[in-house]
C-alpha cells in the first residue's frame, strides 16, 4: 500500500485468501488441495458457509485473479484500483482470514 502498487496488493489479497482456504482443505483431507485459483471452488469444497457480505467480497476478488496476474491493459487496471478501493480489499481480506482462522483452523 505504501508504495502505491495497488494491483500487486489486490493480487496478494487474492493469494492470501487462496492459501488460507487451501490450508483449511489440507486440514480436512489427505493429500494436496486442488490446483485452482478459484476462491469460490475452494469455499465450496471446504463446505464453508460465509455471510452474504463475505461471499459477495469473495465473488468480487475472485474476478480479479487473472487480471492482476496477467494484466493485459495495465493502465486501465491501475485506474480501477484507487487507494480507497484497495484499502477496502485489504480490510476485507484481513477480516475474512481472521474469521477462517477462528472458525475453521482452531486447534490445528
């Protein structure tokens, strides 16, 4: 955030959620979690019921996976991610990860 690399912040938020969800799945099953970047698929496989607000955010950030990994139109994408918007992404990501840790990874 401090360096204003907002596309990177959104990418890292998605990645942090993805890795947390894969940790949840790893605790539930033997073997490796599936090779996917689709957060909705990971939530579904883990059988997690999110609040409407959290699910809405997962739906939104899930759409950012490919554009932030492979930005074809970097200038357009950079305009989409203002400091305010990215601050919301970061706050929501932290909140959901805290919830996942508390409600799915307890004692692990």
